[in-house]
């Protein structure tokens, strides 16, 4: 009697983003390993090469964007009692408030030890999938969020603040701790009342870790530096800042 395994994780990315990592050849490599390969097309074959020398092979036999992908799964040399096409992997994607719930079922495993080994493997690789998908989600949204953020600070621009921040955004620096977009707008207006010509600029390239972004900034007024530092912001699925913590150098 064959064994099966099931588990779910939640990823802070849209279904469309997660689905792309399951079916796009270049994105597949980002979580299954740089030496892994997937053929282009909705029903492409693939090979996953492990550091141990094992090679898992399979084929996408069902692809329903962005909700469901089914792979065949086995090993080129029949290792673990699984030849090519010897088992089946079903992955379903469901929208949840945090992003996407990814449910995996791997059917047709020949024994309990093989089931346990594959569960450990899938949990590891789905951790990578979560990190890569969330990185991509943040990278796609960050440019617009930072543009709205700087525009809001440089003109007390209420519309820009609404584009760049959630309604209940939290902002913290050494001079302020505010919650909510209205409170943040008042803080920006107060700061500009003391220095009407102040300008905020994001400098250098931001760095991203899943839904968090780190960026350097500086403030000038009439050609004179007022200070600089770095900030860490967390982005929502909609590409808005949920919170920003700013540090002065």
C-alpha cells in the first residue's frame, strides 16, 4: 500500500506570483536549485538535481493558472523505489488574507521512510519557494512605494501618502512614533512647518528580504544637509508600506 504526505504553508505573495515559480523555467530554478531545469510550456518536463547526486524527474501534467499544478515525480535511476512517473505531486493555491495558502499532496510514495524523507525535502524547498516568491512580490512593488513615500514627504502630499502607505501605517524614528496615515500626514506637515524647503531623497539601491525593504535616505534644505540614515519598511500585498522604522546616522 502506497504512502502519501500533505502539508500547507502560507506565503506573503499573490497566487499569480507563487504560481509563476511553479511553472516558469527561470523562476523554478530559483527555489529548486540553479542546476535544475524545466522545459518551457504549460506541460513541460523537469529535472531536479540534488547536491547528493540524486536526480528527480517529472512532468507538469496539469496547470490551472493561478490555482493548481500537478507534477509526476520519480527518479531517473528508480532510486527510493520510484521510477520516472512513479508518484504524483498536487499543489493547490488558495487566496488568504496573508497572501496565498499553498497546499501540497504527494501521492504514491512506496514506504514510510520514503514518505518521511520527501516530507523533509518538500518542507525545505517550500521554505525557499516562500522566500523567493515574497522577495519577488516586494521587488515588483517597491519602486512605486518609495516614489510615493518621498513625494509625500517632499510636499505633504496626501494623495501620494495614500498610494504609498496603508491606512493604519506605523512610522517610527528618533523624533516620532505615529500610527495611522492621518497622524503621519500631520507629522510630515509639522516637520515641514519648521523647514519648508526640506527634501527627502532615497539614495543607493534598496535591499529586500521577503516583505521587508531596507533603504538609505538623506534630507537636505536649501542645499544644506539636515541628516541621513537608513530605514526599514514592511510592504503589504498591495505594495504599500505597513510600517517604516527610520534610523538617523
